[in-house]
C-alpha cells in the first residue's frame, strides 16, 4: 500500500481483511499495510483482527511483534489498542499480547 493522502496526526488504524473500518478509522487489510501506517508515528488507536485470510497477508500478532520492536527503539508512541477478531483463540492471543505491551511500555498519547 502506498500512502497517497495526507494523514493527520491522530490516526485510528483498523486492521481487517473483510470488515470495513468504522467511520473515522483508516483501514489496513494486511499486516504490512498496518505497519506502514504505524511507521508514520501518527497512530493513536489500533484495532486488530487476528486472521487476515491469506497467510501472505500476515496476522494482527505480527503487527504487535513489530510494534514491540518499534517501541523498544523509541520509533513510535504506544497507541490505545484493542482486538476485534471473530476468532476466539486469535482474540485471546491478541489481548494477551496487548496487555503485555501495555504493562511493559508506558502509554503515551
């Protein structure tokens, strides 16, 4: 995905391969697309789906793994995060990782 429009400084990012983003949220359909938007440093809220359909599209967990590294290196600020996955196991995995990240890093909004 190429970011072809000017994004604001308070971006809400919704990662999902099937559902549309809620009003006011930017949609990413792959883990790579979500990471590209996170790299801008403008994401203040992040809502994740776990299973993105095709394995080539990645998972929400891969986004959180990238986010952990970026937080450790000070490249981004901690966004508010949630999981909206329809997969019960996927949602639990995302929520556990989100909780761990929130405990490890100070939320900066």
